[in-house]
C-alpha cells in the first residue's frame, strides 16, 4: 500500500463557488464529466482556427509552428490522443479535488465552455503521479488505448522539463494549474479569464502560490495580467527536435497574497 500514499486527498476548504463554476467530484454526473473531458480534449487537439495546447501537441507531432492553429482538420489519431490525455488528467485532478468547469449559464441547458485541471497544495508531489496513481487513472478512467506518443522521446523530454521547472520554482505547497482549457469554439470571450480569476482566489484563500507552465509570448502575457511572473524558460529537446518558441517552456508563479 505504500506506493499509494500519494493518492490521499488533501484537505482544502474551497471558497463559495462563483456563478457558473462547478467543482467536479467522483460523484458528479457522468454527462458533466464527459462534457468537461470533451472541452479539454478539443483544446489539447486544436482546430484550423484555434491553436492546440502547444506542449502536449508537440509531444504528439512536431508542427512547423507549435503556436499556430492546425493546417488541416485533426486526424483520428490526434483526436484519440487528445481524448486520452484529457481523460487521464481529469481522472487524477478529480481524484484530488482540483477539477473545475465553467458553464455558459446557470440553467439546465448550460454548456461547459472552459475547464481547469489542478492539484491543490500538498507535500506529496501529487503533480508527479506514482505507479499506483498511474494505474488507477488507466483503470476505466483514461479513454482508449494509451497513445504511442506517451512512450516517445518528446513526451519524455516534456515530462523531464516540467519536473525540472516544478522542482526549481514550486518547492513548497502551492496550487498547480496543470491545464486551463477553453472550448475552441468559445475562445476570446473572457471564459479563460473568469476561470483563472477563480483559481487565483484558491491560492489566496490557501495562502500559497499558484504555479503553472506555459509557452509562447501570448500565453505568458495572459498569465502576467493575472499576477503570474515568469521564473525561467526551458527549451525542450526530444530526440533531434527542440521546442523553443519564445525561449521554451516557461515556469510561472503567482506569489501568495
């Protein structure tokens, strides 16, 4: 049982949820869970009008411009990769109480327009799942067969670089924003801002910093508007290719208020 101690849910008191924001738990309706997974997956995958999540997209396939929208509609393989990644990360985030969704209204017909997958403050390195956590997420949680990209050199490089940044800039308890995703069809409408403002209040209520990784000058500028400061940038080299847009993966911290 020792390897499963990291799966203990941290006891974090959440503030009152603002209108439109839902906290997903293991008891949330399956329809809501599926809707959040769909938004997260499509955000990771990208479209011809909305750029994919650049770090995970690069791990799957090296594009000419990692920060640009897709040139063609996503392939079935890319869609399957996005769905697997989304459901895997959701399974872990929900398990630890860090999954939130933003709805476009309060009625029964309200739709999910954004989601945030987070890890609450802890001293167990929950952001680095151990074998038991990994197996739990694969057991009826992550959808489909594990993509080949998960075992590739680029994914290994991404994982290594994220751990390097995380260890350097978030040593003490903190909120970790693993993924902030907005529906590709609902971007530039303030949804990401609204959800991020809520996440920063979690850090304030907990009295701890909020940490995340991102890439690209546009993304860094967005987070900077909300009090995040870039600590360092890390080029990510996997095999013979390097992800170094705007200097590479940026570790960003919003200090405790």
